[in-house]
C-alpha cells in the first residue's frame, strides 16, 4: 500500500431517492441512457448504491484514504447541476476523504456550469461521454470547457468505450481518434480516459501519438468486467506505470458472480495478487500518479 494510502479516482454517488427506484427516477427526469445502463429492463443490474457513511466504512476497511466522486454524463444540464449539489454535500461531510468532480453538460452554458461547480468546492470534471452528450473535439462547448480547465488546472475524466469490445445495454461508441484530437488541441489539458482508455494506450507505440498523448492518463475503472489481470502489465509496458490511475467504479459490482453487494476488496486483492506489480508500480498507480495530477 502507498505510504499515503490509496486514492480511488473513479467512484460514483447518488442520493437515496435515485437508489430507491432508479428506472422510475430516470424516466421522470428523461435520463433514459442512464436507465439502460443501471436498470436494464428484464436483466439483473450490477449497479449498487452507497451513502457517504457506507462508502467511508468500505474505504476504511480497504485502506482507501481518498475517493474521487465523479459526476455522470447526464443528457440534461439541470440533471448535471442537481448532481453537482449532491456531490458537494458528500464532500462537505468528509472533505479530507472525498474529492468532487463535476457533472457537466457541454452546451452554451458550460462556463457558468464550471464556475458554479468550482464555487461548490469541486475540483475537476467528469465523467463525460462524447456520444451520450453529443460533443466532439471541435464542438464550441467542449473547446470552452477545455480552455477553462487548462486555466484552472482541472483534470477532465472522459468515458472511453472499448474500441473492439462487446455490446451491452446502453453502450455508445467513443471514437479513439477524437480523444487524440482533444489531446492535440489542448496539450496542457490533464485528460483521464476511463476504463483503460478503450484500448488507446496500446496505440502509444506510435511515436507521434505518444507525443500527442503525453498528458493523457488511463484509469482502471470496471477493469474486472473488461479484461483479465494481465492488462496492468500490458499497459505498463506500453505507456509506463506513471500514466495509470487506480479507479474501482464503486459502487458497481465489478465481480457480479462473487458479489451480492459492491465491495472494494476483490479488485484491490486482484491487483496486489495477480498483476505481479512491484511496490513502486503499486505506489504509483494507487496514489502517486493522481496526487501529481492534482498539483
């Protein structure tokens, strides 16, 4: 374990009224893409729920010092603003343990959304989704968001769908070339691509892309649902351990056959026991890389 404890850079939080009946809530707020992901009709959902107290208990039990509470890639600005207030409420309950990132809908009001999120005490943006939220590297709202985040030293977390992965309810593609264009257009922007970047790190074998992606990081969220443990060594060999950030996607049940409720332990144990990483690599992935990112 890192000397400063583990930082989980990819978790989510929702209030009790959402957890009580997620599909009904989503339909009432016209957030149908989220409903397909977390409450697919006729299927058992792997989404679980937590409260500030239960998440802190889970963190304490597993040596997780801090957790980043990510916003969601909602389809409406009002939902994003609502979620940011909820994230800020969690942060206020444990400001030394929770780091809030903002849910943002990239539109003509994007700068006001960012300023409001900053006033709430949030410290980054994400998780955003090119396809679900209908923006790309040349969208004026994205450019305004990226410019603001560079000026304010805020990292941005983007959802990345596997470029050659399996389909699942609610899956929407995120073209890898657009991530490259985003990085090239804003070389000082701190970009985090979730879920191993959809495979993008393996293209860094191309020297031109490696240069363009120098400020791009890859988080490990939902890794057990997508890859076996060898992905850690493969990505380290491709880009180095300094570009990898530990993220769990808690409270998602990433081992649905083992877990009746969301747990952090199984994934942490797998990283320690199955990846054959050395202590320096573990320290970098578990905390040091993200600490550097927030500097």
